[in-house]
């Protein structure tokens, strides 16, 4: 992939969840490349601070705007698209659906409202972004990127936050379907979709309760490292942008993912990796046995 033809000076990017973390790092990178950037996040001081920080990296601060948006509300995302087009042109060359929340509403039969709220942002927020922006992107018939931020929890489903896992597993399937549709739709082939799968990344969402919110754990990558890895992966035309971190390398991720798929193939108990009867076999598998 020729990224210089997409992330180029004068083109523009729309990034949701841009007030911090991975979204903010992506916005800053786009600004450094001479792009115009629309930062979208919930209204408040955080999105304004982010806009000011990204503007410092831009040759022209006026090329950086912040549009408060709740991605769970399709009407607001449609308004985001209209305002972005009014400011910078018909269609972005980068749409990054990065907004996400990670609170835990509880078990499978608990807190229905919490489940809905999490799904509304993590899954429907990305779907809203695609539905609002893809028509104009396809009409432009120019190379462009759609990047949806997933999670390894959407691949291996560790116990502890079923709602988050479900949202990210659904987003994986949605993004796969989107990528297939784009490459098989005449006129849309120049647009590619990709699934960003961060490892342990130091963001506001992953800060440990009670810990210093400014102190990065040794095991975590910075958001900037994730974005640098994302660029390297995009240059290889990777769809699955599976990021390592300082604690888990790719080989470990691959074996964990293979074990998770093996639950189906070998008809093991659901989530056998965490089943007491399968503990020793999983550990032997991870050790290469």
C-alpha cells in the first residue's frame, strides 16, 4: 500500500475517540504528515485540550478542528460527517473509528442498560461511522482507509467482561465483512478496511485503579508505538493489525488465538483456556508441547 498517496498533505482524517490514547496519537501523526484532522469525542475539556495539542504539530493550526460527538447517536455522527465535509471537502482519506468504552456492566444476565451502552459505543459507534462516511468516500473514488479499533479480547474472550468481549468480537466480524464488501464493490476497491488490534496500551481506559494515572506500566506500549506499528502494518497491506506489547510477543498471541479457535475444532468446553480441567494441556500447548 502506498500510504503517501492516502495520508498526504491536504487530505483529511476523521478520528473518533480522539481526546486521548490511540486516537490522539493517530491525530498527531496525521497533523505531522500535513493532513487536516477532525477530532471527534464527547464534549468537554479533554477534546479541546487534544485539539490544541494536535494543532501544535500542524503547519496550519486551522487545519485541526474538534467536533464534540457521541458516536452512539447516529444523528450526531451524521452531523459530524456534514461538518467535516463543510470544513475540509467531501470525503476523508482516513476514517478511524476508534471510540470505545471499557466499563464492566457485569455478567450475562446483569445490567441490561450497561450492556446496551457499551455496545452502542464499541460496536454501533463504528457502524455509525461507516454508514455516515462511506457513501462520500466511495463516491470520491480515491484511495482511502477505514480503520476500526478492535481488541484481543474480541479474539480470545477472556472471562471478566463479557459485554466488552462481545462488542469487540462483533466489531471484528463487521470489519471483516466490510473489507470483503469493499474489495468486491465496483468503484469502492480503492478503499480498504482494517482491524487495529492493540496489545496492552497505556491509555485512560487501561490505567489500573488506584495507580498513578501518569505512570506507564513497564508491560504497556505507548499509543504512539501502536500507531507506528499500525503504519508499518498498513504498508504491508495487513488487514489484521495485531500489535504486541512489552510483555506479550506475536508468537504468544498466535498460540493463544489458535487455542481459542481449537475449542470449536476439537469440541472442547467453552473458554477451555480458563477451565481447570484443561489448565495443564493449555500450558503445555503454550510451551510448544
